[in-house]
C-alpha cells in the first residue's frame, strides 16, 4: 500500500516550493497535489496525458477547451490528453488531487 495524508502532502509541496507535488508514480499512472493561491494564475498548458482533477479545498473555475465549470470541494473533472485547460477566477486557495495516466512525462 502507498497511502498519503493531505497535511503531509501540503507540507511536502510547501517545502518543494512548486505548485505541483507528485506523490505517487506507477507504471500506469502518477498522482500529485496541485495548489494555487486565491487570485493566482494557473500556468498549465496542454499535456500529453489524460488527467483527473479532484478538488479537496478552495474554489475556482475550470476552463476546458473554452467550456467553463465552477469547481469546489468534492468537484471532479476529467481532461483528455492534448486539450487546453486551466483554472481561472480562483476565489479561495485551491487544492486539487491530480491523477495522470499514463504517468506525466
């Protein structure tokens, strides 16, 4: 088993000083914690991998290929490989579990 606690992941992400902290890597997938501050800018560009986002804290709008969706705790969204997407209008510090398949390259 490879288990993780959100508080530990937050601490590791802060120590690393990056917006995204990968905490799991397997042959078929990877996973990480992505954090963006209130009013922040999401620097993402399209990826070569599929992604699943699960919001654990905060509020923002996810824009995927021009379609907008309000996201908050408990919201989940799938973004297919190669599709432009980003979080905008971040109104509360955003924390998102990200599952990437295959693993992010």
